[in-house]
C-alpha cells in the first residue's frame, strides 16, 4: 500500500506514532489541534483597532491602519486566546497593542508573569512599569549584578500560554515585543500549539528564572 493510498483512509497519530482509523482519529480529535505557525515581521503598518477589538467598528473614511490579518494581529489574537496563564520572558515591551493584550488577559482573570531585562524597565517607551501596576500581573527582572558572569541581558523573547493545561502554546523567535519590532526589523515568530514536548523546556526555564529573580519583583507606583 502506498502512503498516498493509506493517507486517504487513515490518520497519523503523532503521540502513538501509528496510523489510526477515522473513528479512532475522531476519538483523539484533540491531537488535530497540534499546529505550528510562523509569523514574519516587519508589518507594513500597525493594525486598525477594529482588527483587535470585536466591539470596535472603524468609521474612518481613510483609515491608514491595516484592516487585514497582519503578523501582529495573529500574534495578539494568540495572546487573546489564553485561558489560564500567560508567562512572558522578554527583553522589553514597548508595543502598546501587545501591552493592551496582556492587560486584557489579566482582566479575564488570567495569571500573568513577566520576566524582563532590568536595564529596560525605565527606558523611554517601556510598558513594563504600567503592566506591573495591574492586579494579576507580576513582573520580575534579572538582577543588576556586579557579578561579571551575570551581566548578560535578559534577551529571550518567548511566552508560554496555558502552560499547565494539556494545550500549551509557545510563542518564540527573534521578534522583540516593541513597535520597532513590528514595523522596522526583520524578525520571525514561531507559534507551537499543543506540543507539550516543545513547551516543557520553556516551562522549566520560566520556573527557574522566576525562582532565581524572586528578589527582583517590580512594583508599580511607590507607596
Ligand atoms: Zn480602521
């Protein structure tokens, strides 16, 4: 039997590494949600609010923002699908559309944890302090350290969505969560959905960083 002929009647189950019938496949339907999506930046323009807010209708006669599904729209819609947790490890956040998506997650009751670079927290345009002021969002940064072995930047750009569920999503790639990252730089993002083997090392590293930087909690406004 050729693979082509078999493929018409059977489905490959990556978890059991075997072919299965349509009925078996139906029973294991959650496996079909495994997917990998690649986003390429830069986008030509920022998205119109109507692409990110279902309740907003763009009434502008000549709106110069994108009214199609740009890479940033796909990125943000992935964040918007978080149902229980959102863990972010990134160099900095200056893109306000991404900031708002993180704030929406917290408003939905999702536990948000962010690990970021200490030197960027108060740099121009940084959204980190504003995010840290929200309930349900905890921010820690890498230590300002005199130890020459620990002077490297917190240069990751990854996130884990719903890491404690059976459907974890990992977002990773070269893309900085910044406006320049959206509109200027050549960058990529890989979104791995429902691939626990991919998620596991990211989850493990997030937990290690969270523990390591326990003493570097960022609080919002003083007092
Ligand atoms: Zn518009």
